[in-house]
C-alpha cells in the first residue's frame, strides 16, 4: 500500500534557510543544500522549498540552490514562492525540481495552473493554498477563505471552491497551509484538511502547526491528508524524521521504513 | 555509453543526474547513430502516451528502439517508457511499440484500499514491491524497500512471465516488467533514494546474455 509522506519544508531567503512564526521574525537556520542532504539521509520522503526572497533581482540565487539540491538528493522535491508565470515554472523544473508550487499567482490568474499542466504535466503542478478560518457566510460557505501575502490580504475566495476549481484546471496536488496554525506547533487544522481532502481526488499535503508526532498521526488519519509538511519540529532537532516515522508505524500508519 | 532517449516526454535531467552520480557515462539524445552505437538504453518519460508515441514516430525512434531490443541491447524503461513498450494504451487510445503483449490500463476511478477508504488517482508517492522474480537488476532489494510512483495508468502484460514484480494500490498491478534484455519499471528509480540508485546501478552493470 501507498505510504503517507513526511515532507520537511525549508523556507529559503537569499540562499539561506530561515524559519519564522506566521511568516514573521525569520532567523537563519542553515544551508539549504546541506539541510536537504541531511533530510534525504534521514528518511524524508520528499522536500519542499519556499523561496521567500523579497527582491526579484536576487531570485537567481534560488535557481542555483535548486540545481545543487538536485545533484545531491534522489527523492522528489518541489519549489514554490514567487512563481509568477510559465517561465518561472520552467526555470525551476529545468534546474531539477520535480514539482513547482504556485500560490498567489494562481489566485490572481488561475490560468497559470492550466498552462503549466498543459506544458509540464499535472504531476508537476502543485497548488499552494494559504487559508484562514473566517466563519461561514454566503460568500465563504466553507468558512475558510483564501489569503495571500503571508495572510495579510483576504481574497474573498472560498477555500473549498478554489481547491475544486484548481483540480479541474489541472493541479496535480494541493499543499494546504493553515495560516491560523502555521508556526504555532499546536497541531494541524484537521477540519480544514479533511474538508479539502475529501472533496478533491488529488493528493493533499497538510501544512501548518506540526509540533509533535501525534499531530502527524491526527492529520494523516482524522485529517485524511496524504502527506504532512513539517518544519520547526525537525529543524531544531526536537525530533528526527525517523522518530516520527517509528511513532506513526506503531500507530498503524503506513510509512516508508527503509531508505 | 548509456543513451537516455530524448523524445520530448518530460524533463530527463533527473535520470541523467542519477546515472552520472553513480559514475556511468550517459547522454540524453534523440540521435539515431548515437543510440545505435550506445552500450545500453534508458527509455524514460513523463506525460501522455498519445503525444509520446507521436514524438517517437516523428523522430524515427520507434523502429530504432524495437531494433535495439531485437539486437539484445540492455534497455531500462521508466514510467511512461514502460507503458510505451506495451501493445496499446487506454490513454488517448494509443497503439504503442508492442514489445510486450498486453494493454496499458487506467486505474478504475472508484478503487478502494483494504480498509474501504477511497484511493486517489494518480497513484502518487512511495509504495513497495511484491512477487519479485529473481533478476540481476533487482538483486539488491531489501524487504521494506519502497519506490516513488506518479501515474494514472499501469501496464498489464498478457504473459505472467513478463511480470517481474507487482505493487498493491487497491488492485495488484505489474510495477516491474520485462523479458530477455528488457526491464522496465512503472516507478522512478532516479527519484527513489538508495533502492532506486541501487537498481539503476545494477542496470548500468547488467551483462545480458
């Protein structure tokens, strides 16, 4: 049977890995290529890189990082952050990423999903969604709204409707980030995750809130997620990927145990 | 020299990087002379069967690959490459190379796991191998080894002798196929960590015959 995937996430700014809480107060935590190699050896099933470089001029640094990562690890990895058009997608994929993740650009122009899927294949196109709980309303029937700019800008789009639409447009996977849970280490947003996962046929990666292995167990079972993103809980050495997998295995969750 | 067949079917650089990392010389090419003079062939591919077959024919590579197989040259198919060597694909209703008899089928839309939960399509992620036949390229596998898959269709050889390994995803499907000098995997060895690299290395050193 298919294993649930455990995916460390690295935020990269100007070629260095950083970590902040709710997209703020970022601190330097290491070289992304070295960290990728470490997680590859430690049993990560996949990696996600977000380029949070603010200045567009310095974005080529990320392409170099992607190229070095691709020469170093032999598991899939995706790259997101600041992908604006098909050319940005092509640069990242040619540098060696398996998948490319679009977020704000797709909210502003959903056709970037269909264009990307047509040229590179759906399996390459991940829709990143940043979501906040706002309560149910006529405009937002699911109670979850799409936000951009690190949660600062509300887009008036219902998260569930957006997920279904993105799948139709050709997204191959959804990386679902709860802005409310992000960086808190209090657990994933289970209700949001199961809502989206049960209503699309493509895999859903849960993101935001992982603090201990029990949180992964919850989101991979009750939350119906196909994969779980982790950051702080492994970046600071609190847990290893292997410890998390041993725990999940003991709870009956199918994980990859040999690497 | 190992020829990695380039037929506009996805980004082949990851296969090239993995083979180079293992210390073997390879070239990504659609040049018929280069392919004919190569020591062995890797036939990868990501995308749809219809477009892939059209590209192969346009580049004149369909007959080159069939001839290489007849000549006994070791060939490794990967993902779409594995489906293309079959007789026919349900994807885009595409007649394929017919190196192995049998159809490429779509996963049924309503497949469920043993516990009754709905399974998503495509089959994406890490999964294991079962019913593994003895083969030099598969010789270093450990019991719990898993491989990275991304696909909505799977090869279904008519002759069970052509099935070298199976994988369970609601149904049991052929995930490694082959005969004589051909071996082909539905998963991506170049993206499957240690066991994938070990399989690739074994292929690069495989002396068939």
